[in-house]
C-alpha cells in the first residue's frame, strides 16, 4: 500500500545488548524511528536514540536516554532548512517490587 497524506505510517528499528557490569545487569540500546506523512500529527520525520540502564540494586534501576528528532522539511523552496530539530536527554530511576 502506498502512504498518502491521509494515511500516515511509522516504523522502528532497535538493537540492544544485555551484559553484566560490576556484578549488575546492564542494558545498552540504539535505535532509529521514522514516519511518513505525519507532519500534521507533530511527529518527527525521523529519530535517533541511544539508551543505557543498569541495576543499582536488585530492585532499583537507573536509566539514561538520548533522543535526536529531525523535523519534516520546512518546504520545497528551502529543502535543507528544518523547523523543530530537537535533542532530548532523559534520566530515570525506577523501583521494582
């Protein structure tokens, strides 16, 4: 099926690796997400992501993530100019019961 302005779609490619670091379970991941015809939904054209998490204790996990969003091109007259390219850093701490 061909995507149209009335038919947006998205895809994701992810890769991850689990390993032990200093005796704790750790995870590293990278990814690429993309959309087509999703300008009106305010989604980025594509996104690069990297994340790392590690167990601090048996029930506590710390996480870091970085996302880089690339917006849709402004218009056909300025094809290299983008509006809304964005970097996001996330830090997290979770407790599991």
